C-alpha cells in the first residue's frame, strides 16, 4: 500500500481525535486517555496497550497490516503529541 493512502488514514484519525482541555481528556478513535504530565512525555503515549488497541483499530477499520499500522501509529503519535504539548 502506498503512503498516500496511509497518510489519508493518519489525517482521518487525527480529525477524529479531540482534546477536552478543561477535563484533560484525549478522545482518540480507539481509546480515551486522561492527559497527565506523564502523557506529555515523549514515550508515555507509546504503551503496549495503546499500540495493540491502535493496531486492532487500523486492521479492522482500514484493512491495514502490522507494518502499515506501525507507519500510521508513528505519524499519528507525533502529530497528537504536538497537539497535546501545544
């Protein structure tokens, strides 16, 4: 699959992600997170639970394989971390 499709998946998932700054909650298409100082750290948005749930979402909704899901995860995670950190 070419990166154009994968980049569209990233864009779609980012568009479905919203942050409630008053309640410090991050709503993603695959899970809800409490935004804490720990989540703002570089590696804290990358946990086995996050990626397992994320990969399952990519496979079932977008038909991606594990390698494609990893690409989408890396792109999505960086964009969302930037949004969390303002």
